[in-house]
């Protein structure tokens, strides 16, 4: 069965990659369309990779948000499709290509000192169709700019003719009642699904891909799987009117969803209540054990890099940092903790890192606070197993956070690392509290964080090691293999339906 997965991020979520790997292992063909990484951004995790990279289980197609052509990443398809090869031979350049080339030329022109006229003459003679657009945009020429563009239009006439003869097939509109028009990213995704690789199932990850997924489902008459990673319009900080528009679009498209995946039972219940969703499958943010990892072992990856003494203790936080994530509370908690041999390590990114560095300095703990770049998700357990304890500082101040099943929790569980978390996060309380995986506290003020850290590292209670036996004995039931069973059963059911649909056409050929 062919499964087309949609993700509107350029850093692909671990959950999506694991889903693709599991489906590929079950014999399905997987392709993931996602957003192209901006040139200004480089993935810091890959530069820190220690273990060999595992081959991707999917073909990645990265599409720019500004509507550029398909751009394949290093692990994508090796050769261009036939229609691209033919179009390039005939000199066809569609509007998106012209826009990209024109923008690149403008950037080069701004950086050039002398010799601008020579550069313009060379470029305009090579791309006369783009020259037409440029000349028509020169305000100093006034009404004469259209006349000045005529020589370039004559030079571009062969290009216009070739473009008309080789115009791509127009994609029909699905005409979904009440749905907004597709944006450029969605149009490109739909074009790919309709013209180049017709899937048997389309999976929309998060609400931002649901519009494209619904269009593909309606055009191709295939099942639509909606993997709702969170309650999208419930995120704090979204203006009221924007949140309302996001909700109404998701609500309208929900009627086209054939299978709904949620993070946990609480999210499923809310989507039943608010979206009239009927039937869902819970699949948490779990993770598997990587090759050669042993939950009973401890590792020194953090100490190797930070040179923290072996008789000092390490608390780990991984992920982006900002004030909304209550990082300032962790720092004040560390400063106020009883033990002064505790170190806080961040595997992180974010524009607020300088702010928190300065805050650590002001608190007098800068020598015990370490900021490291992100690491690849498939190496995360080795880093988590290098800490004495992990911390999830979140407070239950919004709906998404209150019902969350944090990635960190599953990483700490599979690493065998005790953790500190909030008793007001329902799934953290259910798993960490009931399984005795760590320390819980009502996170409201600085004193709550200080007390929780003190309790975790209280040697009279047994320190963090007192939680390790429970983690080692019970981690398996929170692994990706266990948590994804319901989803894999659902995809098996869709595969049987796809096979049934294809059998009549195969019989007709014979």
C-alpha cells in the first residue's frame, strides 16, 4: 500500500519518522512531503551525531513555503521524474521557477558594486521573459516601462510558445464545501499526489496539513488519516479570531477524516466533544530503544562534553527553551536546592538562550548550567541515560499542556532515567506517579521546584537510584512498539481495503 504523509515542518517530528519506519517495515511504500528547510537554518543536531545515521524508511520531498518547485533532500529520489526532464529540455520554466530565479538575480545585483550593467545585460539576454517582469517594475520609467519591455518580450516569444505547449495538466478542484482555496504549498502537494505519485492513503499530520489531505482524499477517492499531534487551535498565545478560524477549518474538514489518531485518551475525548469526532486511536509520543542501547547501563556522553565531575549530579532538559516552558523556574529551583553539586544541562535551541545564560550568572550558578546544541532524536536515549535525573518543568496553564504526553517523559522512561514533573499534568501523574518513575510536585512557584529537586536527590530516601528498578522493569510497555500497535492494526485494515479496490481493475486487465 502506498501511504503519502504530509508534514508542514522542516524538522521532521520523531513521531512521524517512527510511523514511517513502522509502516515501511510492514511492507508499505512511504513518501513524506514536508517543508523545505530555509537556507538560513542548519539542523544543529546532525553536526552532533555520534552514531551512524540509519537509512530513512521513506522518500522525503521538501517543498518550499514560497511555492518553489520540488526540492529533494539528500536522502530523497535520485533522479527527476520524466515530465521534469522533458520540460527542462524544452526550456519550460513555470511561474514559480521564474520567481525564484528573478529573486536570486535581485539579491546578487544588490551585492554587486561596479559592473551592474554588464551583469544585467548578460542575465536579461539569458532570461528575456524575466527581464520583461523586471523592466515593467522600474518606477522611474513611468508609462514608458511597458514600451521598454517590448524588445525583451520579442526575445522571450519562443519561451512563451514553449511554455504554452508544455503547460502542466490543470488539477481539478475538489470543491469541498466551505473550504478555503489552497495556498501555494498545498497546491504543490496536491499536484504531486494527483499527477506524480497516486497514493492509496494520505495521512495529514497536524491541522496545518489537513486542508491538503482533504483535497487529495476527495480528488483520488482514498482514505484520509488525520494524525492530530495536539489540539491545534487551543495553543496559548494565538489571537482569539485566528484561533476561531483555525478551529472552524479543522471542524469543517473533520467530516472527511476516515481515521483519527490522537496522542492520548484525553485528547480523544475533547475531539469527540468539540469536533464531533467518532472513533479514534491513541498513539503516544513514545520512542524505541536504539541499536546497542542498554537500559541497565549508564553512559557518560554528557560528562565527556561538559567535564562535569563524576561525583556531581546531572539534571537534564532537552528541547527548545523559552519562558513559556518555565525555564526560569528550573534555574531558580537549582539555585535554591540544598545540594550545590547539582548541574543542569540543556540540549536545546532558541533565541532566549542568552537571556537564560545571564540569568544563571545573576543567580550565581553559571558554572553549573550548561547549554549544548540539539542532538539527533535517535541518539537521545544515550544522552538521557547520561543524566541522573530528567526534568519536565511544564505547568498546567493551558489545555494542551494539561493533557500532554511529553516526548521527554517517554525518552526518560526508555533511558531508565528518573524524572521530575508536575502532578497537575494528568498523563505525567498517571505514568510517573503510579509507576514510581520519579518525583511529582504541584508546579506553581519557585519553592515547588526547589522541593521537587531536593526530594529527587535526597540520599536519605535513596536518591534518584531508588526509581531505577521500576523503570527497568516497566519501560517496555511504554515503548513505541507497544504504543503503536493500535495504529498499525488500523493501517493493516486500510491496506486490505486498498487491495480490495485494486482487484477488480487487475481482473479486468486479464
